[in-house]
């Protein structure tokens, strides 16, 4: 359905981090009830109340569940951009998009506010500008894998204006596999029209300037020292998580140790029984037989600690 690329997040760690951040932060803001601090209004937030800090946070969190869903799907399909550019260049592009959209989107909103028939006052929160910057590169850099046609036919009339004949006029439109990504993007840009369209336009504008190599600071890159430090900390965190045993594995290891201890105890007891000397005299008197029967009864009737412990955790598997 979507553009054919290798599945998963192979060679796309920044995209994975963006998707996790996009979903988790939206859930956190819903739990703590702080969504009303994240969107941006010229009046009263900026002009009346002077809450200029909203300019720095409105691009990071979506407040609508459908926007979270469609933006995550879009980011997943745009991971091919990171594979082409490299993770460091990809992250630098996102930083550039956020920085330029910080200026372009509010400035566009102010210009539209000058139109008497349009009362522009609102910018929805969320990384829509950054996503549309990546979408502009996706449009220019990624070729389509396949194309298909949508056909429609309408009956044609003869020259004598007779009833419709067998002949018909066929209309077709050619689409590519990239149309499905554009459908997701169109939903995101129209979700809170016209404010969301302003955000989408600002991001697309930055992406077009970047791909045409006319964007100021186009060669900006995140510091190599900072990048290496972030990678080392991230690798250390992943290694710590991978070496931490979970509850299920701990129970499995405990049960396996108990089973091994029980088997060892049974083998040791069997060895002792085989080493016990038996004579014909004790067999004739029946003392040895009684003792053996009693020992067998005790062996069959008793249950070792290892088997009891194994039965305790057997239901967890």
C-alpha cells in the first residue's frame, strides 16, 4: 500500500525516537491536563497576557488523537528520508525546520490577520511544520515504485441524439503509490483548517527551499561532539535495558534451578540405594524388605522442596 521500503526502523533511529516522543508526550499531557498550555493564540496569549514562551513549545505536542495517529503513520513512511540523508543530517534538518517555522508560521498568521474578512488568531500545536518539511523532500527525492490508473466511463450519444449507444467515453487518472502518503498528509493539513494549513505551508516552504539549496543555514549540522555524546548515552541506556532481567525471565530461571536441584537429589538418592549391600540373610528374615518398602513409601509419599517450588511457578508459563 505504502512506498516499498525495508520494514522497521533499521538505519532510522531518529524517526523511531520522534514517533515514541510524539505518542508518549501526547499521552502525558492528557494525563496531567496541561493541553491548554501548548497551543498558540495571538490574542490573548501573546498580545494581552505576554505568554511568549508558547512560541517555543507549540511545535512539539499534538493535542488531538487523530493527529497523533496520522502524524505517526507519516513519520514512519518518511523514515526513508533519514536513510538517504543519514541520522545526523536528518536530525539537523528537523532542527532547522523547527527554527524557521518558529518565525514563518506566526508571521504568516500576522499577515493574514491584516485581511479584514479573515480573523486569523490561532496556531494548533504539533510538529506539523517539521513533518511537511520532510514531506517536501519526500516529494522531490523519492521516486514512485508503481503507478496505477483510476478509470471512469460515461456513455456517448450518437450524432442523431439517439439513446446512449454501446460506445462510451473513458476518463482515467494516473496515480502512484505515493498517493497514500499524500492522503495522510492532506488529513493532517486540513484537520484544523485553516490554522493547520498555515503550519503545513510553513513546513513545506522550508523543505522546498532546502531541496533547492537556497535556504539560509542549509549546511547547518549538529555538533559532532554533541552528537557523539548523545549516541554514547543512548547506546548505554539501550544496553542497560537489554541486560536487565524481567519478571518472566527471573521466574523461568528460578524454576529451572529448582528442577535441576530436584533431579540432582533424586539421582543422589538412587545412587545411595544402589550402593547399599543386601544379603540373603536379611532377605530371608524380611527385615531388609520391610525397610526397603518403608523407604520406598517415604520416597513416594514425600515431595522435595524443588518440586514444590517448581509447582508454585508452573502456572506462570
